[in-house]
C-alpha cells in the first residue's frame, strides 16, 4: 500500500541491489540425499554431542562476552595468541565483518574467480566494486597480475584454498609469495583446508597482511551450530572484534566449539572416509563421461557429458531426491558440484547418475 511504499522508499536501497532473499523452497526432509552445500553428514562424536546437551542447562544465561574461553581454546589448539583470534557464527559472519570493517562505498575488492558467490553479495551490500580475477592455467595463482593489475588497489584480496566451487588447491608457498609481496590485506578462506595436504595458518605470525578464516561447518560436521574463526594480526583482529555484535555466539556454539577443539583427533576417520569417497566418486564419474576437477575439498566439480547442461542434471537428480549445486558463473554452466557424504549417499548418487545417463 501507499504507506509501505513511502516507508520503503525512505530506507536505504542498498539491500535491493543484491538478490538478497533466498527462495521460498522448503528445506528437504531426511528422505533426500543432500549433496548441495558441502555439509559433513557423519554423526557427531559422542563427547561433543554431550557437551551440546550440557550447554542447554546454561540457556537462561547470556553467553560469555567476547567468546573469551572459546578464543583461548582456539589459540591454544592452533598455537597462536588469543588476540590473534576472533570467533563467529560460522565463517560467514566473519566474512561479513571483514566487508563492513574494511570497505566503504566505491571501494574496490578482489576475489579469485570462480569463487564463493556470497562474497559478491557482501561487496554489493557495501556498495563496493567487486573485481573477479581468474586463476591461471592449472589453477595457478596469477601473482604478478594481483600485484600490478587492477587488484593492486583493492582494499583486500580474497582467496579460498581449497577453492569453492572448484575444489582446486594452490600450494601454500605460492600464497606466501603473494602475501609477502603485496601491501594489501589477503583474506585466505580455509573453509575446506582440513581435507587438503597443507594450510597457511602459520603465516599469520610472519605477515601482518594475512587474515585466515576457518569454519567447523565442513570438516567438523557442525554446520547447524555455526562455529567459525578468524586468525590474523591483533590489529586486524581487533578491528573486526570492535564491530562484532555483543553476545554474537550462543552457549551451545561455545560448548561445541570448545569440545571440537579438544577432540579434533576423533575426526581422523571421518576425514579419511571423505578423501576415500572423493577419489571413488571422481573415478566413477569419469567413467560415466563426466570431466571431474581434482579436488582437495569435500566436494567435486564435474563437467557433465555433452548434450545437457548442469541445470538439466540438477533437475534430473532432484527427481530422484538427490540435491546437487549448479552455478551461474561463466564457464560453469555445464557443471554440477556434488558434496562428498557417506558411502551410502554416494552410492545413491552414483546409481541415480548411471540411471539418468543410460536413459538420456
Ligand atoms: N567460505 C567458503 C569458501 C564456503 O564454501 C563456505 C560455506 N559454503 C563458507 C565460507 C561459510 O561457511 P560457514 O558460514 O558455515 O562457516
């Protein structure tokens, strides 16, 4: 009505610039094989489950301010100091803080492309200019281009390693070369690094311009509880903590985060299983005519056989209650991204894929 229109037009139009609202699709129930958002479907180790239940007894209290115990536990687990750590509701919250803290309208930000599309939305919401820099051949990091091209005056440069949605991995030595030579902040998103051969966290002690983001959503199977961390120079971390909501996390997130940190070794089998299934599914898909990127994450990006595109395959799989992701990015129209779940889930995915392929 007229009053609503008048109120809406008096508000900032920033949110309208993005496709901010998700679709109204209901969440698929447990009968679906959900392989579209890179969750880790294995049951939580019992000790961790118990810590979540125990935390419910503290539900009437506000959570600890500044996430101190959790940050301290993370600092100890990762061998850094507490003032080098920020904790958040997943790494998405921390990514949001980075954009709000360091970008003003008109500023430029650069992301390695194809990359995690949430970044595009965050840049838009700041009114910033979003620059996408393509990886070189064999997914190499175009260091010279990042130092001398249009990205050189970006406020920060984002790189996910392993990358999403490709799963490709850049050697940490190359990232170090970029961080050492650049006078910009490099945001290294290591959401999937526990499935990869090495990580860059130790570099924060040598370079003040590196911010490393981690999440417990993928490798530690608690996507629904929302636990993530940022690691960097105390000055950078301090600026992010300054603009963070008070009591941002809840008591269950604190308890589960602490418990995961204490029991990381209990996930060794989980990670081994995912690496093993990743290899098995890659081979099986290749035999079916898909062209699959080597992946160091808990998902595979697969180019579908010629004839159909990614969306066609997504719909065909959905008819068999299997969910995979597709992307609008240029060059990815013919791809699907499939998360690596349990052996049973991957059997179901491969069997549906064979069936569809045989009936095209
Ligand atoms: N970074 C990357 C590269 C991701 O793929 C994701 C999840 N899709 C995130 C960050 C955010 O994860 P969360 O908020 O669950 O920590």
